């Protein structure tokens, strides 16, 4: 992870979104609109962690959307969202860098070490998280190593460049 924010592009070129989160994901998690659910009270869509049908399957909708921190409540990248609350997201353009949540390879006993250029794709077993891709990469690792994962998690937060928006 580089810095303390999910969005690293300045100024941002993509689209900022708002909605209602379902579940308790961390900022940096990939999300998608809740299937078969229309707008909720206030006209905001429900969003859930991205759940592909299989590892590295094509996206169920066009574009990549990543949760950002809830700065209005003073939250950081280490603070998970509370289900049913307002969430903030970002849809990056190709080439933009974000800190994203990656399912940690191996035993999960310490932070992973990432090599620049490593392709990352959607992981079916870990909704909303990425893992080393063999097909259909969504991001490419931009930094050499990763940040210590938040306490109690088995994930890393890694700086990566969007390559499939």
C-alpha cells in the first residue's frame, strides 16, 4: 500500500459513486450492484462485494467499482463498512492506481510480497477481493511489497493499476 487512501490518482479521472453497502467489506474491496435489487429508500442502489461465478470469469457488469473510505465519518482504509449504511465508491479508468484488497496467497500468516506487473483478477472464493490472475486481469500490481494487513484479516492492501475498466 502506498499512502493512507484507497484512491491514489490525483486528480481522479474516473467516476465517484454512492450507494448502500450490504455486508461488512473493507475499503479497497471490489463491489457490484446487488443482483435483482432496485434502488432503495433515497434512490441509492444496494452494493455487495463482487462475486464472480468462477475465478477470473468476466465481469458480471461493465467496469470495475472499488469501495473507498468513508471520510465523512472519519473512517480510514482499516475501518470496515457497516451493512445497510451509505458507502462511497470509485469507478477507475484504465491506468489509474488504487490500493485494493487482495486475498493473501499461502497460509495467511503474514503480509504477502508483491512484484510489480503481477496480474490480479477477481477471486470467486473471496468476494470482492483479488488474487493472482491466470486470465482476465482487472489490475496489475504497481508496488514491490504490501502493507501489513489490518488486524484479524487474511488480506493485503496492494497498490495496483486498473487494466480492465
